[in-house]
C-alpha cells in the first residue's frame, strides 16, 4: 500500500475511524426516560465497566505514523511539536502512541477511555489527586483502506453507522491488550443472555450487584461511584450500555408520577 500521511485525506481517516454511537440497553424515550424495549442478546454476554471519561483514538497508519483523536476530531500527528490540548488526550496518550509497534500496511485504531484529571465532572470518582488513566475498550483494523479512501465523507459516515467497521472480538481485544501492554476496561462477568433483566427496576438492581463501585480507581481519594456497564457479545456483533444515571432518573420519575 502506497500511503503517506502528508498527502492522505485526513477527513476520510477521521470519518472512517470515529467510534459509532452505542445504544442503551433499555431504549431512551422523552426527556431521557428509559422505555420497556431492550437490545436483544443471544448466547453469552460479557459485561465490562463503562468508564466516565473521554472517548479517544490512537490511529496507527500504514506508513508507520500515527494520529491521536477525540471522538469527533483529530488532535495530533506523529512529529507535531504542539497538539490540540482538548480534554488532555494528547498529553495522556502521546507516549503510548510513540511506543506502539507500527500498524504494518493497515489502519489500526485503538479506542481508549481517558479518565481522571479534569476530563469530566465525574473525574473525582476515579481520583482525588487529579491522576489520569486510560483503558482500552475496543479496536478496529481497516485492511481495506485503499478502497475506503476513495469514498466520500457522506459514504464513509453511512458505512460506519451501518456497522461497516469490523471490531475486534473479545479474544482479539484481549490479545491486543497483552501485546501492547494495555489495561482493558474491567471485565466484570460473562452470563447467558437469558439472565439479563428486562424490567427497568430489576436491571438497576443487577447493575448495583454487579458493579457496586468502580474498579478503575487511580488513588485512595477516589469517590468510587461507577458510571455503568457495557454489555457485549464475545464476537462484538451486539453491544449496549446501561448507565446508573439513566435508571435512577427513570425510577425517580416513576415514584413521583
């Protein structure tokens, strides 16, 4: 593959590597209230901690260079003296990007949650000393970049949102974390899909039992309240998120009604 980051279409790279939106396990209705319908899973389901930080990308490119990005935009390239300081992503991940092995003729995207510091209002739940951490939660390898690079921005966006990206399976993601010496978002459980509650109140109880406190504390001063759980099949064909805040808000409104 003849690839040079200096002449590549960075808008195309940005679009093709953005992380797609993940549905909530129970649907979201008016004013953020949860609805009765759920995302249907089959077979085993892996539960991982959902960390309240900022969605970040380390993009390894076919010429051995790399880019750092937030969920929406590219922030820094290898060799840049100054990177966009937004949300502390570049400061947190530049050394990691430099240390990773080259992507070898593909576009490899590591999706990491950067948390702590001053990243979000929930940072105090992970640190009392403004520590900053990051956890790997997904990965995509785009081996067909030559073909994708010829698509328009609108075509790439439609391809991405319709599930065109092939995300790593649980085994592939675990292997990548070991190869790159990265910590995954905490793996909490594996259950059969039939064990997932369908009632909103029962799901809130399930969350509290499975994740009473965050497993991503950076120091002893952390508040410890977790954001929620991500549910995913081992082959990553189905995924959904369940956040404490959504269930608590919905149940409060029910009690007031």
